[in-house]
C-alpha cells in the first residue's frame, strides 16, 4: 500500500466535496497501491453496482460460448425466445445474440430524462416482460445502430436462461465462486426474467418484490472482474474465460468505437460503468485496475474525473 497515493486521493475527494464516494481502489502489477474507504465502508462492505452488472452478463455469455452451450454469437434470438418467432415484427428473425451484446438490436427505446425511463415503468407493469418487448417496433436494421437500452440485456438474460438452465446459478458456479465472490441472487421479474440492474423499485408494492435485491458487490469483488480481463481470463492459474472472448469484448464496434460487448472502451483503457459512480477501469499498458463505488443520487454523478486522477497517479503524473 502507498500511503502517499491514498493521501492524495483523500485530498482530491475532499477538495471536490465528493461525499457520496464510498470506495476507491488502485491496483498495479497485482499490488494494491491504495485502498480508500469512506462513509463507514470497509473491505467487506457491499455497494450496489448498477449497470456494471451488464458487463458481468457479458462475461457469463463468454463462458457459455466457451463451454459450447451457446453455439455462436450469430445465433438468432428467436431460436431461444418464442415471442420473436411469431412474426410480430419482420426484423425479429434478424436479431442475434451479438446484437444484444452490442446494444444494436434496433428495437425502439427512449431512455427518458436522466435515464428515469417511463418505458421501464411500463415494462414493470406488464405481466410478461418478454412479450412486452416483442411488441415494441424494430426501428433500425439490427446491427447497424448502437443505442444503449435495457431491452437488449433483458433479452440476453432470457437467452442465457435458455442455454445455461438458470442464468444466475450458471454465473454463480462458473464465475462468482471461482473468483471467490459472494453474491446474493439477482432480481427476477414476476414472470421470471433476470434483470441485471433491477429490483422492482418503481412498483415494489404492486409486485411484492424484495427491495434489497439489487446486485451488490464489494470493491475487491469488482477489482477481481477487472483483473480477470487484465490477465486474459485467468484467476489463480485457472482459466475462467477465454482470452479470445475478452479480445472481442473490448474491441470497438464499427457503429460505436466506444463500446464492445457490454464493456466501454476508451483510447488507453476499457471497463465497466454503472449509474451513480460505480466503475471498473482496466489499463492494460500499465497493468493496472481502478475501482470506484458510490451511493447513487438523482444527479447521476459518474466521478469520471476521479478515475482520470487515479490514472495519473498510477502513471506518476499527479
């Protein structure tokens, strides 16, 4: 541990009045340079990870692909989801697993203001989530236009259920337990669909769901996800995910060079991002990983400047 680096992070956060940040971790060459906890958080404290869960779903997809449970990323979604073979939209049969991983299904989506989305509220009120999504028009040719949306990951969860038996159990057995991560079971909709960032918040009183079913992990758990990618899919000499899949997952899309397979991509790094300041940043050239966790607020703070400052610390430029 580097006391000087921790002190610099503490001072930076104090000077910017970032009172909602709970954890900041820096690791280089598999050594923790700084482990900063705030607001009563400590090593075993769990923070909700929001859409970082999407990136974890990508890892699950890669493992299913490696094991041959999913024949290829070009598999048509309709083979696993009956509602997409009913002819409700002429483009349904063109949508593949790859399109779900890259947010390019073409299905209509409007994220609303600050991503407080009326479309998600409508979905939660629907009896059958998958049928509800299948009723939405496909407005762009699948594979041609990137649009960040919840529909694609919900459909991906359904596909993974079909090929893996149960998405969460498969993820627990093949990712979380090998990485020594303890996780509570993910939220499932009343119709049984896993939703990576959901907990029924919009209408818990209506559907009887448990309020505390958001996916939560410790900062160390998130660090392990980043290190898994940094080390080519290996953890403690065990190959959990193929290096080939990782390469694909962090390769830029033609229609959006800042995105891969549910992973974000930048010039010198790649990583996971979740609403309200949840992040994993992998710096392959520096052999380093940065993790931030925060308590989400309506402002939707990302704390990207904190990540940039940590990158400078790792490179010795701050």
